[in-house]
């Protein structure tokens, strides 16, 4: 009997540290448009800041995604879909055992909006016409200079 109790105590004490060693995390969520309709086949990318490791998944038919078995650390989440603006969330801190839900709303991208980068890379123009093709917008009314 004494031997059985000793064996039982050893087994119990050996299993306690194992329960505390959860070093993986998970990110899940739903992607929807501005009206709340879910978006299928959106690209979800999670990049670990320290290592640059990338995990990519695609939303299912219900607009949901799951990225599991992630290491602890800080991440940047980007969700994209053609015809929608990108969703970008930086500084997502994941700690041991976390299950983080991040729901995203994607807005419909402007039909004629484009980003043009000219020779001067310090300036970015967001217009429907690049600046090198813009027409003169001088005032043609009396009293304008």
C-alpha cells in the first residue's frame, strides 16, 4: 500500500508542470463588409514582428478564419480581398494560452481612387488623375488671380 501511494504521488507531481506548459496561441475571427455581410475567400496574413515568420489562411464560406499553434509574441495582422480596402492591425500581443478573436470590417475600395507615387518619393498623391496629367485648375472668374 505504501508503494502504491508513493507511486501515485510521483505521478500527480509529474503531471502538474505539464499542465502549465501551454506555449501556443490562436487568432480567429470573422471578416465582414460595412453592411455586416461576411466575406469569403479573404486573405488573412499574420506576421510575427521579431522573426518575420508568416502564417497565411483564407476565410471560409462564412467569412471566418482560424490560425492556431502560434508561438507567443507580437504580430501584425493584415486582411485583404479584391475590391475592398485592406484591414491592418499592428502590435497584436499574444501570450501563452491566448485565444484572440479579431473581427474585421472591410470597406469597399473607391471605384476610381488610385495612389500614384511620383519621382519625389516623399509625396504621395491620392487622386483619380496622376499629377503629371492634371489639367489646369486656375480660376477663370473675374477677380481671381
